[in-house]
C-alpha cells in the first residue's frame, strides 16, 4: 500500500482538486489518498462556503479515501502555522509516503531550493532588516532571498501556491524521522483567486463568488460534488458567507479590550490598538478591515486576527502542532489507512465523542474550542442548528 497525503481546504471541492488527486495517483503510483482539510473556518480568515461535512463527502466521492480535519487554530493561521499543523497531522499517522500539493511552477527541486534558502542565516537576518522598513513579511523575505540567492530562487516566492508549497516542505523537514517524499503538480486551469474560467476549471474564489450571486457554477465542479452542494443549498445549510456573521462579530469585538485582542495569534507592534480604533468606527466587518489595514498588516492578516478574536482563539491555544487526529470521512481504502494508522500513529485518533472526552487536558481544550466554532459557524447559514452538532455528527463512511 502506498499512501499520498494532501493538504486542502476544498472550499469548495472543484475540478482542479479532482485533477490534482487523479494525477497524484497516476504519477506517484499511490493507491490510497488521505487529505487534511480545513474545518468550517479557512485560512483567508473567513467561513468555509459549505460545511466541512459536505466538503469532506465531496472529496470522498472524488478520489480521497480518508479525510482528517485541521483544527481551527491552525486552519485560520498564517501560512507557516497552517502548513505545520496540516503536515504534522499527516506525519503523525505514521503511514503516509508522499506529500502532494499543487504549485504554479510544478518543480519540487526548485521549491526545495527555495525552502533551503529561507533557512539560511543571512536570509533570516536580511528579512528582519527589511521588516524594519515596513515591508510585509512575504515581501521582506522574497527580497532577502533575491539579494542572496538570485531571482530564479526568489521568483517562486511571489506566487501563492508556490509559497504555500515551500511552507509544506519546511514543515516536512522539521521531523526527519517522518519525512515524506515531496511531489508537486503544476496548477491546471485558472490561477489562484483568479476570475478566469478555462476548459472547465475555475478558482475556488470564483466559484464561491458565483455561488453567492446565483450564477452557474456547476460546470466547474464534479457531478457528484454538484449533487452534494445542491442538497446543502436546498436544505438552507449553504452558502455560509462570513458577512452573515457581521453583527455577531461586531458585537463580540465591541466588548473586547485592546489587551484581549492582543492575545490573538499574529498580533504584534501594537496593532491591537489600531484594531480597537477601527472597531469603534466601523459599522461592518469590511470597514474594520479597511480601517485597520496597513502596509505591514494587509487585509488577510487583519481578517485572521479578527476571526481569531471572535472565536476565542489565543496565541497560546494555537502554539505547536495539533494534538489529535480527527476523522471526518472515510471509504473502504480509508479504513485500511486507519487500520494501519492505529498501529503507527503518534497522536490519539478521534472518530467519536467518547474518544475526545479521554483526551489530555490541552488537547481537550482545542477540541472544546472546535465545538464552539461549529456552533458559531451554524449562524452563518439560513438554517441554524442547535448547539452541539460537533458532538452529534458522525464520521461519514462510504
């Protein structure tokens, strides 16, 4: 048995994701696929457009055999935290052979060279100096790599999937005993966050836009996933855009002090005070983002800080790596992976509430936060579930 691991949000699952899974199997000879997928909140600092259960089901229908959940403190974290959390979960299974991801360049060697360059002490030092000029972290790092290693190595840092792939590589290198083989596939069709529509491919952001505006999106999604999403729409459990939570978020933020906001991950340099001022002036969450953003703190970072504060996720809670493996969905092949993982895994595996109740205290805190996050997520859809759905929803088995 050869198992490939994939890190994903599937927000929503679309034709490009299916292409990635199919090509991963074909080109790596993997016969089993496990995906670590973000839960109900995603790295953009927003709600997922469709619930984690529906997205996991769609993945299961289109080539993924086992779906693990990336807990919210990591799923809404910056790229380094997101990548470390997801990759560490794949490693903790103890039976994943290949780490597969999409990238703009499709060149694992070049991405690995760039990853190694980021670890160079000269780059680290120069990045810090660049930060002091007011650059974003991404710009500061790319400029430092370019000055020391040249444009070919630094150029890949300017593209989002390349950058995330490099973070996966760095996370994979942290535990040498559990390193997975690296495989990357060049992105097919529309670019990340693009509004292009090419040969049946569209970006997830464009599909989300079409879903929210009532435009036709079905041709960019596998038929089996279309059925799942349309079921969710008909049951008023989708779509679930973040702006449906505007008043709830503003209500919570207006009650928070600057010092409470400062406990959120990725807060530094007194940005909590700027955020508090923005919150006082804003009448929508979009206005909070606009009022608070700076050259150093772009929209994405502000969104993640705001969402963390709203969900009660502190820097302390998001430290390190996820402390348990939560199963969302599996098929027969997935059951085979799970059977092997039960012998090799280095973390507790959660398939039911009783197992979560036995977690160590720190892990249980993260699980209980996930329970609250699910209760809050429900408020973003037309149909509102009572509290406790996280504890009543079963693992999807196909």
